[in-house]
């Protein structure tokens, strides 16, 4: 499972993946999932796939985060009556089709971590499509795309492979686009233009900085950012990210965009941008903890966030599952059992680990920024930091400092402590 959702009050935890570039027009030679939406009946959509070029079809249930709440798909093959999706069945059809539902957000806002297909009608109709509850996978087909069409406009994105995080996709006639040197952000949601422009300008600084720190490739990428307001009083702020897009809550006060709304959106976005930008192939604890740490670091530099990973660890560290475990143990357990309860540790303890290293390097007039590129091409033994990298850091911060940080964060410790 490549999508990960967690909800912690006042801490947004997001996972995401690497991204690919976007194809803006229908490519007739690849298998296309056509999602037909209709403004007059916006809460339902029909999905059809022209499968006439395939000798046989075998369908898999969509990847969903909640295995207990699998949607029951009724699939129609050509003109035949729809039957429940059967993963054992092999059929030959010229076309397959099924229906999906979209729901309206709750009155206080929709928790983004709930992963629903949403239809939001103000100010412009906006559909949010989630692979996990919408798109059964045709197996043995790697190159596929998903196109949403309302009769006036069609928008397509590649269908991620089963090894990639699931698709999250927005569709609206109204969005704000921002072109960067090697990728583009398409922002969906009801954010006033002055706030949206302000956010996008800050993205420019965020992206420039992150590109200077993280090794990256130069392929063009397009990233959907779907912003969902949620009343602060609801106590829930969440996010979910997929292969080439993510959906993020931002807290509002009686519907009003506040300084805090900006802070949340920028921090989540910075985290996601790191996944977009980096070409590092890190173990999951490093992938997520570095993204989380640098999200703090850049938003602090921008002056929009005044808390740091130590504060988060202090406030939430003892409440998260496996709080006393080290990151190496968490990585191993997660890899073996895919136990999602280890995930908060990657963010909270992981970000604090990099914060500790960065401060120790800064004490020696260095910066973690100068070391990130050193991770490129190194081998990870059992998810641990590469030996070469560890030696480098140890030399830079001195052995006693390194050993202490390693003991507190990476190895199992008896209590959550900090290296302030
Ligand atoms: Zn992430």
C-alpha cells in the first residue's frame, strides 16, 4: 500500500510519493479510463474503458487504505448486465464500465484524510477523484491514463502503476496554475486569488531552495494541489497524498482564511514538494522524515511557521504509538508488516532527528543542506543510514554528539527524549 493517511490533531501528517509528468491531452494509443462527469448530476459519474484491443481482461479491486470498506463495484461488460467485480474472472469485452459516487463535503469541511470522492459546487464545480474508491485496475497493463470529461473539457493524467502511490486528481474549470522551472502546480479549491497568489509566490521560494538542496531530475512534473477548508473547531486537520497530487485541509475560522491556513498549506506543500523534487531512493523513514524536517525548515525560513520538530516531539511524542522505539526498529517493522502505526514516528521523531543533526552541524558552522546530496547512490543496509554517510556526519559533529543523537533517535531508547 503506497498511500498513507494519518490524523493527529493539529499535526498534519502526510505521505506521498514520487511523481511523474503530466499529459494534458488524451493519448489514443494507451488504455484510457474515461470518467464522465455532469454538472446536472454531479454526484455520480460513469467510468468506461475501451478494452477492444485486449484479448482478455482481469480486474483487480482498487487499492484502498481501508480494506474493510471496499466499495462494491458492479462492472458491465459491453451491453451485458453489470455484475460484481470478481478478481478471479477473465473476460473479453470491447468496453467495460461502472459507476462511482461523489459526495458533498460536510458542513464544517471535509477531513482530507477520509479519502472520499468529492464534489464541491462553489464557486466553480470541482470534482476530486480518488483511485482507492474509484478505479479497479486492469492487470498486466502498465501504461494507462485517467481522463475526466464534463462534455466541455477533458483532463488526463497517467494512471500510476501498482507499485506507485494511488492517483488523486482534481477537475474544475477554475484553478490557479504556477509554472516552475521543472514542474507545475495546479491549485484547486476556493481560495481567494490574493491568498492563492501569495501562496504560489512562496512556493517559488520553497521550490528554489529545495532544488538547491535535494538531488533531482529535470523531467517536467505536474502536481495537483487540492485545498479543502475545514473549520478549526472540528479539531481535525488532515491530508492525503498520492502519485501526482494531494489533497490538504487548511483550518479556517468561520470560513475565513487565516494566517494559520497559510501556515498549514505551505508546510504540507513543502513536504510534498520534496517528494516531487528529490530523486533519492531512500528507505521510508528517511524519505518521510527528511520531507517533514525540510518542510519545517523552509517554512521557518519564510517566517510563516514558528514551531519546530522539537516542539512537535515534545507535544505529541509521548502520545504516538511505539513512542519509545527508535527509527531503525520502526523501519524494520514497517517493512516487514506494513504496520501503519509506526508511521507517526517517522514524522515526529524522524524530523526531530534531522533537526538535531542540523543544529549540531550549524554549531560547527555547517548545515545539513551540504550533506543531503551525499545520500545519492548510497546503499542502505536494512534501512539504516549508509555507513559512509554516517561516518561523514560523525566526523562533522564530533563522535560524542553523533553517538548521543543516534542513541536517542535511531536506536531504541527507554523514553522519548530530546537533544535540545
Ligand atoms: Zn511524505
